[in-house]
């Protein structure tokens, strides 16, 4: 059964999965609100998962502030919040399976080793003498990508997609050389374990989807339906989370940011004009939401600045 067919037979289950690398900002809200709206539109469940697998990049207290901000915007998880940092055993089980199947292998290649091939790993190029030097990189574990591993899928917002993984991505990392789990493996294992049928997230992760679908196939896991929301950029075309414009959301004044996110998702501004509370806003949004109106891209931050109060985000 195909991923789309399998998803059609199950109750809709979506999720929002922030990394605790900072406070939620307008781009975060767009992804959270968009995924929540699509889940509610389908009468399904909406879950929150904290993707805290990269301690060097995490900001102390960020996860708790993110959850408080989501609550202030009325976006509460329908089930207990899952934290990836408590799920190492699941990732290890999946990795062991791939190693047993000879789909994963140990690799000591560094980024400089792979610079000549644009960072794309097709075979190990680190020499045996380098591997035994005191300063040699620790071993990572990669998924073996075979010639002809081409993944195609139909994104619900961005349309048909195709990626030749062997030539565009190469053998990709499952466990990093520093011992931390790679995003690609963890997200695939978690989505399957939580029964996620529909992955709704920002378009910056569109390029990762081919890798995740290949991993799902290698592990015998179902493939969800994917929908990649328009990516919110700053005036210079940079992803908002990497920009100085990424001001934290103001949980004390949520309505302006909700209205701005609603309009950026292509929805009618009038639907939320008369609301006075977050509860009223979410109720009105559920009634008026039309997924067909979500654009596949937005132009800079203009859409988020229609409301003077949106500067608070």
C-alpha cells in the first residue's frame, strides 16, 4: 500500500516539532498554526514534539518558553509532549537494523575530505593512515545510497517533487561523528512511532524529504503525506530564524501575530477581524480555513507586517 493510500485509511495525525535553539518567532508560528489548522480541518490530532538532539546548539530554557508561547496562542498538544532526548533507544534500534541489513556503514570522512566532490559522499575517501592519527575524526554512520535511488512524491502545497539522492545528496549521516543522532534518522523514527500521517512544516525542509522517504523504505515504515508551508524570509531573502528580524513572539499580545500568520497562509483577513480573544480567533479560523488558499511561497516579511502589532513578533 502506498504512503498516501495508507494515510487515507488512518485518522489524521499531524505535529509541530521545534528545536529548542531559541524562542518561537513569526516563522515558527506560521509552521505551528498552519499544521494545527490542517489537523483541525481534517478532524485529526495535533502533537508537539521537542527536537532536542543537538545540545551544542540548544538554548537553556528555550523548550519551556516555546511550550508556554504555544499555550498562549492556544496551540496545545493533544497528547503528552514528546522529547527526542528521551528516545535514544528507539534510534539505536533503527540504526542496528540498518547496519544488519548493510544499509548503514561506519565512515571517518571529514568535510574537508569530501570538499572535492561538493560534500557528496559516494565512497569513503579518508585514508587509513589519516584514520589512525590522534586528530582524526571520530566515526560517523551513514546510510548507503545506491545508484538509482530516486525519490518522487507529490507535496500537498509545493507540488510534484523528485530527487536523485545518489547524485544530489549521497550517503547521508544517521549518527554524527560527535555521537549525536542526525535529524534525518530521528524524525523518521519519531513520525512512525507517533503514527504521524501528515507532516506539515516549512519549505526549508523540503530538500530533506527525499532522504526521509528513502529511510522509511529501508526501515519498512509508512510514508506520511507531506505539505511544506511557504517559508518566511526577511527582506534580504534569508530564512527568518537566521535573521535579525526573528524577534520572539509576544505571548502577552497574541492576536496581532495570529492574524498576521493567518493572512500569510493565504486566508481572508476579514475572518478574524471581529475576534477579541485567542479562543475566538481559533474558533473563527477553524470555520473559515481553506487549505486550497495556502500559497507555495511568500514575498519577504511584508505579509507579516500588514498589522502594526505584528512588529511584536
